[in-house]
C-alpha cells in the first residue's frame, strides 16, 4: 500500500468549470485550490457562481477517482478494478457510499455545500458575499469548505465501513 499512497499523495487533478473561468487543482486527495481567470470573479452573479461551482465539484472528483483507479491498476498490474459483486455486504456498502451526503459550511459561514457521493454537488453562496469578499478570500473560503466536506465525508465513510464491513476507522 505504500507505493499507492505515495503516488496518490503526488497526484494532482485539474479541472475547469463549464464556462472555463474557474480552475481547480486537487492535490493528494486532500487539498483543493481554485482560481479565477483574471477579471471574472467580480463579473459573476451569486447564482451563476453557485451553478459553476456545483458543476466543478463532480469534474474534480470524477477526475480524482479515475486517477486513483489508474494508480491502483498500475501498481497492482490489474487491468480492471476488482469485482466484489459476490459479497452482499460490499454491494450494500458501495450503494450506501454512492448515496452518502456530506455537508459543510465554510469557516465564515458564507459558503455552504453538500455532496452526494462526492459526485453531485450543490454549492450555495450567502447573499452579499461576492461584494464583501475579495477573490483571494473567496478562494480560501472555498478551499476550506471542500476540506470540511471531505472531513464530513470521511467520517461518514468510516461509519459505513463499520456498519457494512465490520471495519473500524483508524484513530
């Protein structure tokens, strides 16, 4: 597992919002940084930015899952992901994992998000935020929001593992 962990830690997934104005870099499966193309942050309405960020989330995490599968396949030599369909507990775990909803607020509570299975995102921005936060401050808040979503997701994954697989989360 050491080689897989090392490769994932070095993995950088890049994605761009559907309107091509927001770039995201997700590093090591832990840290998300976003940046706007010059001059675009102040041009967004709250609703338009919520929509773009809600669409960017699935792009980032789909890319991460693909990258993770590629790392696992290259390290193990397998050309296909392992099939665990024969195990009813693992099937139930995978189904519950896909439906798991993680929720969080940014530290200043101006941004809120939820992510179902990390593939269906809803991002909400408190009214007045874009006028009050600089672009750099907004990007920091968005990054911390994703940190908190991932933390909530990982806590809930641990609960699912315990319930369906009998595994305990590491302390």
